[in-house]
C-alpha cells in the first residue's frame, strides 16, 4: 500500500509513526518515518528590461523591469554596468516593485556594452544582470535655421554658431525667435 504525504513546508522536521494492524487486531509492523523540513526555494531576482539588444539615447527615459521569486523579500539596488564594471548607481535602495523609471543622464558615455544589475540590499549575492549588452547612443537635437546657416543635428550641451542670411534690400535683421541665443538681436550669434 502506498501512502501519499502532502508537501510540508515548516520550520521543523516531522516524525510520523506508522502501525499496521492485521485483521485480527495483532500488530504486524511498527515504524517511525522522519520527514525532513522541505526548504523554501532560494530567493531570486531576474532582469527583464533592458535585457540585451536594446538601443536607447541619452536623456531618454524608460522603465527598468525585473521579476523576483515569492521567497525574495526586501529592497533592491539597481546599477548600470559598462563592460561589467559599475559606472552608475541608479537606485541605491528602492522597493522590490518590479520596475524603476529612469532617464539616462547626458553624462553617460555612449557605448554598446551596457547592462543593468539588480541585487538584494540585505544579500547582494541575490542578483541578476541583463543577459546581453544594450547600447546607449548620444542624443541629437535638430536645429533648424530658416534663411541662415548653422542648422543640423547636435549633441546636448554643444554650442553652435548660427548666422542669418543678409537681409533683402530695404530690410534689416530683426531678432532670433524660438530659441535661447546669446544675442537675440545679432544676425550672427551662438545657441546652447
């Protein structure tokens, strides 16, 4: 005869005594069985986004996403790795909410060898990182100069010289509009 015992998860071992009694009431067999405590599964964290192959621009925002096992409790630390080396602590301590909104700072060097690492605050050995590298590209801004020069795509923070075409006969240059320039009234100036 087979007896199925339910899964047992607890804090102690359990000892069960079996007694087999024959039909005439005589004891035939007596034995003790020790059931060891079934350990809970090891806590885990798993990065799900970005997990490799993505391309994102500086100054752009996205949600870092991860999952955790039901046995993981506590807060997490989120880091940006470049070639396996931490270059930025994105969140030194944050709740295990399975996502964290982050914008890539303009100071992060563009490259194709970035990964995200999530680790437990109480036990840093519980961690995971992106399965493969993702890319951070330089964000470009488009500057349009109508009736002048200096337009194009430029990196954030770059100083650009702009010039208005000479005004038609009988007209004068008035002012630059739509941007912050060093001198709005000069026909040649810079924009940052």
